[in-house]
C-alpha cells in the first residue's frame, strides 16, 4: 500500500495529484493538497484554474518524473521550500537552498517595526541568510543602503542571487564572522534574526528542520544568547545616535534575559508581539 504511488500507471494530472495527496497524507504531510497544487502551478507553469478545468489531460514523461520525485522527497520530510527553491517573505519571493534558513513569517515583524520609523540611510543586516530582510527593507523603501553580512559564503551566493532577481543595487554583501569582528562603521538601522536556539533545544527540533536547514543559522551551540551579548557590547560603537536596532527572539522565556542584556544607559527598549501574541522582537533606540 505504502509504495503504491511510486509506480502510477497513469499520466493524467488529476489521477497523479490524487495519488500524491493520499501518499503525502499517509506520511503526515498535512497540507498535501495545497502543496501539490503549488508545486504543479510553479513547476508546470499552470494556473489554478487550468488545473481545475484541464486536469484530466495527460502530462509528459519528464513532468511525471518531476512530480514523482517531488512526492518522494516531500514524503521524507524534505522542506517544500527547498524543493521549489522558493520561499515567500513579506509577499516577495526569495530563492532559497539548503545553505540558507527558510524565512519565517514571524520574522516579518522586524520589517513592520522598521517601517513604523520611516526611513534610514545606512543599515546593517547581521546574518543575512538569503538576504530576505535586506531586500525587503529596500522593497518597502525603508533603507537607502545596506551592509549585509553572513559567516557563510554559500548563503551569500544565495543572497547575491536574490539581489539580482529583485534588482536592488545598494546592498553590499560581505563574508564576516560577526562574533570575531571589529566594526569600523556606524549604522542608522541594525537588524538581526540571530541563531538563538540553545544547544539543548536544538536536539529537540523536528527532523524536518534539524536534518535540512543550516545548523549555524539556528543555534549558537551554547545558551542561545551569544549573539545578543555581542551585539549589545558593540552597540555604542556601531549604532548612530537616534539609530535603532531590531532583533528577533525565540521563546518568550528568554525575553527577561535579553532585556537585561540590552538595558544600559542611553538605550531605550521596546518589545513587540507577533501574530500569535508572543513577544518576538526587541527594538533598541540609541537615544542621545
Ligand atoms: N536573516 C535571515 C532571516 O531572517 C536569516 C537568519 C538566520 O540565518 N539566522 O530569515
């Protein structure tokens, strides 16, 4: 029964889609119907309407192969976004590979908070990954120039590709190990979604995340606070007067510790909640 899907004797799109849906459901992929539709729309360049109206049509051998390959990989928990090499962030499409974290909806809060403040001349994006934050800040006209850094050369290649796709020119990507770097410049806006998962919690993550997403983008292999401490220590040196820092945090139970890390004179703190009503972002204003 389990392997029934792998030798489908049909080339009809509707039959393949139904078999695929059932197979993914058996393998605990709950959103299988929608995912299959998205896959077919993206890979076969069809509109949802075409699928609904013409789905009894036959597909080519090549497309059947792609479809079966998708169902195989997805049934093993391989993330949907990596299969499509695409992820949506703030309504924009980003190219993603296993070298970058898949942008999460809760990270969009950083953009919302930045937008509330109008615009900034010079921004630093720490741990840019796919470049989603930098590029979105441009798209939303929040920043004029960005210095986006990451320790991973492979992630930066993905970010460069996104810069090209979106046609944003004023972003310079640079390979920098933030934890061992002395900054020479000051910025008006600093954003970061640092690897905040503790070494202990990392082990408990679902396999779908642990097996495929880059480990260094998720955990600092310590207490999850390493990046906040380093940012806070450097803040007077890297943030201009009246500039702001916006960082994402993980679990609410770290809020108190992170608040303590950033609480110092001349810095005003404000916390923001995400759509699930969890504290998710901290804004720090350099007040004078
Ligand atoms: N800046 C990227 C994001 O917010 C990547 C963050 C990371 O790799 N920790 O999605």
